[in-house]
C-alpha cells in the first residue's frame, strides 16, 4: 500500500510511522517546516486540562495514549537517538475558595471512574509539594501519575524515526489539489508534482478545513491562537505541572519553565502581543513569585485546531474512498496522538478499532 500523509506535525509523523510499521510505503507532505506549528508550540502536558470537563470520547483517547507513552518514548530513543524526556512530574490543580468543593467533587468522581490516582491537599500538604508556591494558595488536587513530554524533542525524535524507517519527508510542499478517479482519491498534487497513493490522510491541524474546502468538504475546525512564555530557572525549583484558573506552569528537567496560555480567535495570525506577555507573566509570577526575578527566555505562539466540543475528527471521509482525516485535537494534540493515530490506522487497514469510531466522525 502507498500512503500520503498531509501535515508534518506530531500527528502527521506518528501516522506516517504507524502506517510504515504496517508495511506501507509512506510520503509525508508538509507545507512549511516539519513540526513547527502547534506541535512545537504547545506545552506537552499528557492530560487534557480539567479532563472532567471533556467528553468521554476525549478521555478515552487520553487514557489509551497515556498508557502507551512510556514505551513510545523508549522506542523513539532507540530509533532516533533523541530522548523526548517523558517525565512523570504529576499535575497539581489549584482551586479558589468559592469553587473548590464543586470542582473537587467533580474531579474525584472522574478520577475514580477512570482509575486515575488523585489526592486532595490541604494548605500544609500543598506547600510541601511546591515550596515556592505563593502563600495565597491553600488547597489543591494532586494527580501524581500525570506526565509530560518535551514536544520539541519529541518532534526531533519522530523525524529521526521516520527517516530511519524509510518514510519520505517533503517540506515546503503545500498540497494544491487532490487526484480523484470516480469516487476514489488516488493521491495529491503539489504544484506540478503528483503524488499517487492508495490512501491519503489529512493531518494538517488548523489548516485541515481550508485544505478540504477545495473538495467541497466542510470540516468544523478553526485556528485558535495560544501564546506561551519560557523562563530559565534552576532545575527542581518547581516540581509539578501546576494548573490554576485555566493557566499552567510546566517545569522541564533542565530548569526551563513554560507558562501558558492564551486562547485567541484571530484567524491564522501567529504574531505575539505585549498584552498576552503581561497577562502570562502576571499569572505565572502570581503562582510562583520567584519567577519575577528569573530570566524570561522566549515568547511564542501557535494555532490550535479547535473542533466541536474539543473532540477530534478521526474518520474516513464518506463518499471518497481512500481519504481519511485525523485532525481537530484543539489543545490536546500531544496527549491524544498515540490513540488517534492507532484508531485512524485501524480504519485504514480495516482492523478491529481500539475505540468506537462513530464518536470521532464528521457526522456524529
């Protein structure tokens, strides 16, 4: 089988890798540079934020993926020589006085249903976990099993793995059209070049809807800009991923600390703004006051592919044999990737799917 994967982010490279493992000959086409869009820009938290507020279909993908990530990280180290730094740092969720009891009840019920370890922390326990946390915070929930991965390193590792497996990676190759014979997709065109295939998989993130519009296929995915900051600190000053009122702080192994993120409906504008910089600094430094004295090393943005209810589209496009979609993961692309890739590959190869495909179709 010959396959073309459109989109060179984490989902695209993982899809190409999974298809290659099944024996397919795979070409991956990326309109810009491999892995330089939302895959690179995100935080790499291996859990949805406030997962109890998501649909069961999202949590099912997350749980399957979380179980696979340790082994995937080891495989990628062996194949590509780059450690993506899977780290079980745990997730600390803070709550304010007025909403704490309701949130804790909802979260603990969710954790019980999904078999996720969860511990409620009082003020003393909270500050034992994070000594640098501002004194104003007095209660929280700890999910000790939640991990993170360093997504820029994951991109490098996946790229090396794909090349080792003989996958053709073509950058600066925007798809300009589809090759169609009757009701079957036979490949894609990039300018004058034609890439014939038995299967085409769209993994183009926020650009997926724009790409499929040329085929009169409407996909409800749009870009939402998210801006992030990175501080340079000493390793271990912050120990846990810390989440408070929609914002988060993520400590890396080398002492870098990520702070995010905004949600802005500005189309395909990836510029950064002073307003977001001040907002993110204020939030991060209110959580961990020592960050006000730390070096602010970087400020960037990415475009999340928002979909209806945050549920991705992992499906065959009805009426066009050979055309599949794996996109619309909103802010959960990294955590949902292994399960999403396995599911779309199950559909392509007509294997028994790991999850109910109906939950991820365009006509759900």
